C-alpha cells in the first residue's frame, strides 16, 4: 500500500512542475544574486525541460523523485536539486554549488 501512495505523490509532483516558471529570487549563501530575473524554466508533460539563464539556453530531460528534481542536459551528466517547495504557483530549489548553498525561487507564469 505504501508503494502506491508513494508513486501517486511522485506523479502529482511531476505533473505539478509542468509549466513555465520565472525566477524571482536567487540567494547565494543567503545573499541576493542578480541572476534571478534572467532565469526561467519550462517543464513539459513528456519529461523535457528548457532552462534559460542570462541569455544562455539549456535543454534536456527531467524527472521528479521524492523531493528531488533530476535534470540531464543534452550531452551532459545528470544534475540533482532539492525541491524545497512546490505549489500551484511557486517553486523553490535548494542547491549546493561547490559547497556554497543556493536557493532559487520561481513563480509560475
């Protein structure tokens, strides 16, 4: 029974992340970073994503497992970030880049 509830939760998160998301706040070690407003994600319902940051575009595939988002940019290795919050209109990622904590807040367009 627990497996059924777990897989239903993952399916709900996977479907909840689908859409266009615009960055509103990016904290690096607790301090604001200016990249937030130039950052966006688009997740489709077939497992493909597009990430735009300061004019640079990255495309690939994604999956959601538990509270983790796994993205695999085309031709590169898989990247994992923690989904700290996911509601119908907001998404927060907690990340760690070379030992430096980061938090990215996005809102649904």
